[in-house]
C-alpha cells in the first residue's frame, strides 16, 4: 500500500492544474437554460376574430382573465403587448363579437381583463386567448378551468420574435 503525503508543493501544483483546466473550458460552470416559447394549443384559435377592439371590460364583468407575457430565451417581461380574450360566458357565445375583447400588457408584462362568468362549452369551462400583435409569433391558448365555479383564470405567454 502506497501512502502519499501532500506537501505544500503538491497542493499548489494540484490547484494550478485545476485552475488551468477551468480556464481552458474543461470545467464549465452551471448555466441557466433559456425560457422556452409557449406553443399554440389545439382549439385555441376557434372563433378567433382578428382585430377585436381593446376594451376596459367585456360585458358586465365578474370574472377575471389574467396572465403574463414574456420573451422566449431571457424571460424578459413584454410591456405594451396586445392580448385578445374571448369565451363562452353567461352573456354570449365565443363566436359572438360581444364576447371578444383585447387588453394591453402593463410595464411588468402583466394583463388583466374583467369579463362575464365563463360557462362550459362542449363539456368544458375554458377561455381563449391570442397574442396577435405581430412583433412576435402568434400564439393561441385554450386553458381549461379547474371548476365551472372559478371566478378567475390565468394564462401565460412566452413569445418568440416573428
């Protein structure tokens, strides 16, 4: 059995070798992965109306659609982005123009729009959202509600430049 003794010279040489390997790229620090873009969801574009107006509220309100918009890669918040929202509600079907409206993200990339209570259509309570401003690739979302009794639904967009 060989017993190695570590002298000051051995420790310095080992440390210098480790530093050289690190400088050459053999030792790579952990890096954060980029934020992946949101894919469009199946059925998300159903009854979409290009150019729906920006509104303060859809109908009588009582239900809140909220979310965020960020850039793919670095995850930076995207202010000033247009998000269209529509759904089958207590006041109209998702194909009705009065059930559509758009809102603009704030300085933190967040949006919020009040609308009538969403009710089940085709057995599911769900909303529809679209990013369609043109600076980034269009994305359609169709998030499902956990319960038809929920009074809010959130959806989040991560966008890729067009």
